[in-house]
């Protein structure tokens, strides 16, 4: 997996302990890009800490059931995605504008006691994510595109279909999953899908359910 100037080939290339950034409804997937507007002091400190080091942050959602620790901080989901900070800019008003590129998913083994204002976790990387060729599953691309088109039509939206048709399967499935305007539970299901085919099937099912609630049908063809 190439992320920015760094190449991640094995678990040895992944830091064992990383800052974790709990963010509800946010989905980062391997190879994907996530822009973030950083303004909370503890996360500004987090960026300052990783910039001169490994530049890796663990994006993770708060626990879906809303449970919290004794100190009021939310418990975390078991699975998140590591991202490398590949773009950084200061705004002049105290904010950072950054971009993360997804490296691989991880399982949160345990949170580490930290003196920093941000949380840190010991992570177990999904090593298979580092080799995109290891996932040989084939998503149902026509079904995915039908569902996507029906969603766009139901919401009076448009898309660059020429670019979509050119995109290879992994880029297409992951990009549509990341941009899909669904809730935290749906985003976590997409993150934890074991392979590309299952992620596509999950996204299709979620989209069809959303359309059914709106009284819409999934189209039969791509215009």
C-alpha cells in the first residue's frame, strides 16, 4: 500500500500505538482520501505530535450504542482504519486543514494510558489490506451502478459517469462507500465487510433500503 511518500508492506511498517480520532459517521477505507478540518485543541495537538513522526492516525467511530467511560469519553468501536497524513495546511485562524489517505483497517486491541490530550490505542492491523491484489472477490458492478444511479435520481443529483465507468472495482466500491450519506451503523458495516464483494453487496442493500423507505425503485439500467 502506497500512501503519500510511504510504502506499507507488512505489519512491521505500521506503528503499534497510534493516536485515535473518534469521529461519528466518518468512513475511511484503504486507499481512500479523507479531508478534515481540525480545530479542537486536543486534535491540533494530535496533528503536531504525528507530523514529525510516523504521520499515522487511527480513524474510528464511537461505540454505536452510545456507551461511555467513567470520565464521559465514548467507548470506541472495535474496528477502524489507519490513515497517513498526506496533506497539511494552516489557515491562519488556528485551524489545520489536513487530508488522510487510508492505509489499512485495524482492530483496536486496547487503549493505552496517555498523558497527551488525545487518546491513543494499541492496534492490530489488517495486514491483507496492504496488498490490494490479495482481494480477488468480484463485486456485482452493474448492480452497484444501478443502485447508485437510482439513488442519484431519487435525490435529484448528478455524477461524472465517464469517470465512474473508468474506475476500477476497488476504487469504485470504496469511493461510493465513503461518500454514501448513511449513518454510523451503516458506515461501520461497510468498514467491517470482509472483502470487496461483500462491501459492494452491503452498500447495495443499504441503498435499496433507503430507496424503499422513500418509495423509490432501483433502476434497471444505466443511462
